[in-house]
C-alpha cells in the first residue's frame, strides 16, 4: 500500500461518536455517518485532489401517491477511488433510502381581485400564473397592485411549497417586471 503511516493511523482510528447519527427503520436502529462528514474526512485524510466519488447508478425502485402524499424508495451504487501514490484503491457500495413528501395540491387555482372576490378559476398552476400576471399588468396604481398581490399570495406560496424545483429567480423577475427585459 502507498498510504502514509499517518493516513493508515487515521483510517484505523475509531469514529468520533459526535458524528455518528442513528435513525429507526422497520423497528431497527441504524447507525450512519452523514455525507458531509465523510467528505470532510476523506479530504482531511487523503487531500482534496487525491480521491473521487462517482454515482454509478441511482434509481427509484418503488413509488406511490396516496392520500395527499408521495412516497418512494431509491437505491444507489457509489464508487470511491483513492489515489495513493501510483496505486488506485477502488471501493463500491450500495445504499437505499425511503422518502416522502406532500403531493402538489390540485386545483382549481382561484385568482382573486384586489378586493378579494373570485375572478377566475384555473385547472393548472401555469394558467393561474398567466392570469395573475395579466391582472398585475392591468393594475391602475401601486395600491391596487399591492392588494392584488396580497389577495393571491397564499395561492402562490402553496404552489411554491409544493414545487420540487428551486425557483428560477431570473424567471420570477421577468414575470414580475416584464417591461424591464
């Protein structure tokens, strides 16, 4: 092996209990080290440029949408390569996890006037957003614009919370301020 004596000592050392986490799964207590800590340790022991990780395969093996929630089970196979001098040490491992989240609320999405009255109803979020943009564009003054925004903000927040993607701030800016682009 081309690992240094110092690296070998660090690799053989016991894990610091502060970084060992546990979780319950199917009546069993599982112990694990969080990914950020494993990466920090690899960087500390081998150096930033002396190791790589690669996801070989990741797949959803089961999913179900039921009663307002979505559940899924994923598996992954990961390969770690450490360069120790002229030697490459390669290890592979597999893991799985179960995830759950609320499903996206379904419409109709109701556009409200500045006074709070129902103006229109939309079956898909994008139609609601287009109608809100049009209403905002037609607002006669800043107070009406603010009232319109305030009456529809809860719907926008619900859409945002249920979105699986990070918001595209540039697109939101274009949506809110189309005259500046």
